[in-house]
């Protein structure tokens, strides 16, 4: 049986939004030989509004200045082990 690779997502929640709504973006990680670290830039415009894990039909813009929480989700073919190390995380409006 071939297992599909794990999928990593970054989730943002903004102040004032429904607590069950998140802006979500899949992190496309590369399995380059010989490198352990990757720098990933995700523009705010690439996030998709979701509610209870489903894409919201009527997308509304994110309040970029009101990000409350940042999270990482891992979806995969079963239980770990997973290895995701974050050296730095930065939110930039520009």
C-alpha cells in the first residue's frame, strides 16, 4: 500500500471573526536532497477562509492587522512521526 505524504497547513484566525472560522493555506514543502531548511513566503492573499474545515463560498478579506492566532495543522496517512521545525515566523503587511 502506498501512503500519501503528510500535508502541512498554516492557519490564521483574526479578531472579530467567527471562532470556528480560519484562514488556511497549504504549505508546499519540498523534499530537496541535501537540505533541511526551507524559507517559505505565503502572501496574505493566498489564504482561504474556511469554517469548520470547509471552504467558505463567499470569501471575505482578512483583517491583516487583527491576526490573533497562528497554527500549523498536519494531515496525513495516519499517526506520526512528523517532523516540522520552525526557526522563525514573521507576519508582514508589505
